[in-house]
C-alpha cells in the first residue's frame, strides 16, 4: 500500500475516516460498559480543547515547555490530596495504568538491586485477581510472579495466602482497590501490615477506582481505607482517563518517598546524542493528555465530580437491584463501586454476551480462573446514567431468548469443552490448528460472534490461551 501520489483534500480525508468508523461501536449512546468513561458532551468538549492546545508540545522537554511541568505538578498534587498523601508523597503522569504499574515495579526492582543484591530472581506476590499489567511488568523487567488464590466468596485477595507465599526473594506485595475484574477492594490494611512486618514494598493498584473511591468516601459512602492513608503502602497507581474522566492517555503513579521514585527514573549521557532524562518509560510524549487531565480536574471541580459519583452510584444500585430479581444471572462478590461481574449457573455466559451485543450493549467477557466462573464485566459510567431501564430490559430479553432455545447452548458449550479436552489429552503437531478451527477463528479477521470462540478458549489451559491469542493478534495487524 503506497503513500498516495497526491495529497487528499481535507473533506475526502475526513469522509474516509468517518467511513472507517462505521463498524465501530457507538460509545456516545452510553451502552458500552467497558473501556469507555464518558463524562458527557460538555466536559468532553472542554478537555478536548485543552488537549488540542497542547497537542504539539513535547513533555520530554520541560525546559522548553515549562507549562507542561507546571500542569503535571498540579495534576499530581491534586491527586495526592485526593488519595490522602502527605507532603512527602511525589508522583508523575504516565500514559496509562500499565505504564504506572511498570514504573512502580521498576522502582522496587532497582531498589532491591542496590539494597538486596543477593537476590538473583526477585519475586512479586499478588492475588490471581490482580491486573495482567503486573505480569506484563514482570515479563518485561525479568521478575517472577508468585500468584496466590483469592477468596471464592468475596473475590478479594487472601492475606494469609500472600503471607505464606513470601520468600527471601520477595521484593513487592500487590493489592487492588478495586480489582478490575469484579470491582471489589482487597483487604489493603491487612496486606499493608504484612508488608511492614517483612520490610517489603507494597503497591496498591487503584488505577480504575482510585478517583471514584476517593470521591465516594467524600460523599459519605462507607469505603474501607485503601490509599496513602494506610501505613505500609509505598506506591499507588491511579488513572485519570478512567473515572477521572480525562482523555486518554493519562495516569498518575505516586510514591510514598522521593527516594523510591528515584529508582523509576532513567538518565543516559553515554552517547554522542543529547543527554536523555526520563520520568517515565516514554520519552517524547504529547502534552495533550496532561493538559486534558488538568482541565478535567479544574472544570469539574470537587462538586462536579461528586455529582457524577452520586448519579453513577444510584444507577449502579438500580442495576444491581434489577439483577437480583433475575434467576439466571448473579453478581460475583460484593462490588465496592460502579463495577461488577455477572455470572450464570444456567446459561452459557458467552452466549448471553452475544445476545446483549445484538441489542446494542457491550460488556466484557472474562474467562473462568482460580475456581471462579466465567463472567461478564460491567463498568457503569456517567453516560450510562439514564439507560438503566434499557439495560435491564435488554438483559431480560437476552436471557429469555437463550431460554427459548432450551439447553442447546449449554449442550453445545459442554460438547465444545469435551472436544477441547479430547484434543488436549493426546496433543500432537496438529492440535493447535484443530483447536483454532474448532473455535472458528479466521486469521486476519475480527469475528462477528464471540460465544463459540470464548467457550473454546475458556476450556483451554491458561498458557495455551495466551499462545493462541498471540498468534491471532499477530495475524490481525499489518
């Protein structure tokens, strides 16, 4: 595909872009319950304007663009205040939760290299409910993850299991507030005490919920201690582009002490090039995201955020009450905020997802793990407010449609799982290709229905799921 010989007129260029978007989901309708956090049109317009005003400025050069340094420092100090940090807490803006987590892990790893040089393979202890970004960080940084079981009733991390998993090689404990998958808060204070007893660093992943939970607390909701007010928490990550309603990509990584943050930074003066100084993994980065985050915080203000939080909480309460009236689905654990996971004992949950998709709703399938069932993740955000009745109606209709089919869907799911088990019992060179064919995966194409694919993937060992998805991903992009 060569570059066009002649430039396109602007109107033609934008026409094509809109044409490309025709297959995308319509996120403005408030029916995407994952990955989108819409603050409403008025706030969106303000943060977009702020973003574009700093689109070209490069945050790699605070000497050239001191405005970006000021914006970042102000965003960080506001977030520190919200997360109950003191004057010793420092932080930086990153491109997202994964980068914030990457830096948190790097800081602890590099600290251990200096203070505990006898450790050849550092270990991170974390619950199976922790976000995959920690496994990505360990993969990139050469660390070992020690995964502990979670409580199958509450879906919270098990402090006793984490304590038992600590070895002389452990450098970091991890907990979530809340965990993305189920929306529950781990027992932060208990885990923090374990970290203090063993003189370990302790990171709280508050990427998805740090802003929302802090505002719930301010609004008078009973939120357990989870942030920098808890002694023993040494770092914390919180995304602005989720329930901070800032544009992507902007998160904040906070460190209890400046000395710990020093290990996250990078400097190089060894080459013929200019000296490089990095606060984050990225070097060049647009000033737009930080300006957008600053705009969101200042435009909404505490009163605006509290209004959103109250309305979203009420919408979530109505959703959960409506779900309680349904016999075929139930909520896992006890969600602490506007996120939860739906499971079913009578239906193939992945078929339910497809039915909801046909009715215009986007949920997020999650595979069974650690004894917990496959489920559908739901994140309620501001644009969902006002659509609760539509959601519950679509859910009732989807369940009714599946029940009208009898147990055909459940029988097909059992048959698919049985075939996967048969193929895995005696694997050979053709097993992988047969599983791909069984799932209905077509290389280079996005499927229209996911139930069959997800049912097959859910029956596979985790390691094989990863391999299959990587192969598919590799075929999807040019």
